[in-house]
C-alpha cells in the first residue's frame, strides 16, 4: 500500500458532516480574506473594529475557526458585505430594535404597522413584520 492509497483510505473514513464542516470553515475564512483584500483593509483593521487581537483574527483566517452566527454577523456589519447566504425558500422578515431607558414608554402606531410578533425585554423592544410590509416605509 503506497502513500496515496493510505491517504485516500483515510479521506474515505472521514464522516460527511465533518468534511462539510471543514469545507464551510475554509469557505468562510476565504470569503473574509477576499473581502478584506478587495476593500484594501488589513487584519489589523478587522481586529480593531471587532475589539480583537490581530493574532486572533489571524487564527480565524487560517480556516479552522468555528464561527458563530453572532461573530459572522459582527464581521458582516464591520465589512458591509455578506459572508454567507442561506439558500432555499424563506420568508423575508423585518426586525426593528429599539433601546429604551426603563423610565420611557412606547406605543406602536399607526395601525397599518401590523407586527406579527412584538417582544418586550428589560431594555429592548423588537417587532417582526409580515413579508409584505416594509417596516421603515409603512410605519
């Protein structure tokens, strides 16, 4: 058995979900790197914008970091571009987040602003609107 055969056998033994996880991890880090390169921004820029060290960003871009959706969202916000996209049929929803001090009150008006769901937390309110509604122009 030669080296290539051993390597091929090893590759075949890796479960499909692990292969996919590795592919996704490298695709995400490649996309971040490509956006930085296109925008002529450095890893230092990204580190400073995210409040991280340059060495941590460097580790992320090696392709072995397990990105959370929260981290991806923060990077997308800093870079102003999408890193990943979810495919398939899904409803478009609009979210509105408002931070209020505890001594403020709020009312949702006018009536044409029909939210499917309104959540009120300790210091925030969010509303989810129908796909056909535009939260910014209808309200």
